[in-house]
């Protein structure tokens, strides 16, 4: 290569600061939303504290929707870090598919929640500060569809997340490789 070539960015082995912030902030939001959603599902509709729990659940869920849009744009611009030791092709493919599924579900869950709540004329609060615009007219059938999609999506995100966390545990405990470090502050 000639000495006048444009210098390339140094190799990067960690997700950058913004990507780590998006990942861990959204992980906390989504775990909390799942916990509150499951709790609410066991409580009597229309009563307290189910209504209050769902208001926080919806506020967290809509926050996740805004964050995942920003996160995806950033991810497409910033790319992903290199591996010091590339994983076997099949492991890499499995990780990519799981990450893709998680990105998809991070959109699917809030959108079906919104579909359900907006079409059913239920509240759409954001931590008591404002209400999200209701872009859909009242439609009971659409609300029921949204509810059912949200319910099955909840099982799907629960299953993929279980695999995601078990996979990380396997990398840390069995393979003892760099995978978890990629999402932790770099040295
Ligand atoms: C990352 C986003 C979200 C996740 C992971 C999530 C997850 C869940 C889970 C696990 C449940 C319990 C299972 C069920 O009954 O369906 C649930 C229930 C519920 N979610 Fe979400 N949710 C999210 C966003 C939203 C949003 C944005 C809304 C509304 C604006 C919403 C509205 C609801 C409602 C009303 C229920 C109660 C359903 C019922 O008991 O019939 N969710 N959610
Ligand atoms: C204790 C919980 C969690 C741990 C230990 C964890 C750990 C990790 C690690 C180590 C990576 C990097 C994998 C690699 O480089 O191949 C990663 C990536 C990822 N995680 Fe998690 N994670 C957790 C929770 C979550 C949650 C709740 C979500 C969202 C629902 C999530 C979504 C993702 C996504 C989408 C990626 C790919 C990032 C990208 O390439 O942009 N994770 N996670």
C-alpha cells in the first residue's frame, strides 16, 4: 500500500461506548418491562395495582421503541467489533440469527403493545408526563389481534433471551472466550 493511503481506523474488539450503553440500558428496561407485564397478567383487569403497573410497563415499552430505532441506526453506521479469535462459522451464524431475532422482537413487542392499547382505547402514558398520540381508531378486533400477537411475542422474546443469556454463560464458563468482554468496557 502506498504511504499516501488514507489511514484506516484502528481495529476494535469491543462494542463502542454508545453501543454498550444502548445494550445495557435496554436490557434493564426490557427485563423490567417483562417482569411488570407478567405480574400484570396475573392481576384482575381494571383494578389497582394492575393499572399502575401497566402504565409503567407501557412507558418503559414505548421508551424501548424510541431507543431501538436510534440503536439500529447507530448499529448500521458503526458496525460491529472484530473478534480476536473468530468463532466457528455455525456458532457465529447462531449468534447472528439470535441478535437479529432480538432486534426484530425489540420492535415487535412495543408495536404490538401500541396496536393493542391504541385500538382498544386504553391509556398510552409516558410516566405521567404526557400521552403518546393515538394514531389508530377504536377497533376491538384489531385490539384483540394486537393482544394476541403481544402475548405470543412475549413467549418468543422470553425464549430467545433465555438462549441469549445461556449462550453468554456458555462462552464465559465453558469456552472461556472474549464474547462477554466485547459488551463490557474495553481495556
Ligand atoms: C419492549 C417492549 C415490551 C415488552 C418486552 C413487553 C412484554 C410484555 C409481557 C411479557 C407481558 C405479559 C404477557 C401478556 O399478558 O401478554 C405484557 C403484557 C402487556 N403489555 Fe407489554 N411489552 C412491551 C411493550 C408494551 C407496550 C409499548 C405496551 C402498550 C403501549 C404494552 C402493553 C401491554 C399490556 C396492556 C399488557 C397486559 C396484557 C394482558 O394482561 O392481557 N406492552 N407485555
Ligand atoms: C444479563 C443479560 C444479558 C447479557 C449477559 C448479554 C450479553 C451480551 C453480549 C456479551 C453480547 C455480545 C455478543 C457478541 O459479541 O457476539 C450481546 C449482544 C446483544 N444483545 Fe445481549 N445480553 C443480555 C441481555 C440482552 C437483552 C435483554 C437484549 C434485548 C432484548 C439483548 C440484545 C442483544 C443484541 C441485539 C445483541 C447484538 C448487538 C449488536 O450486534 O448490535 N441482550 N449481549
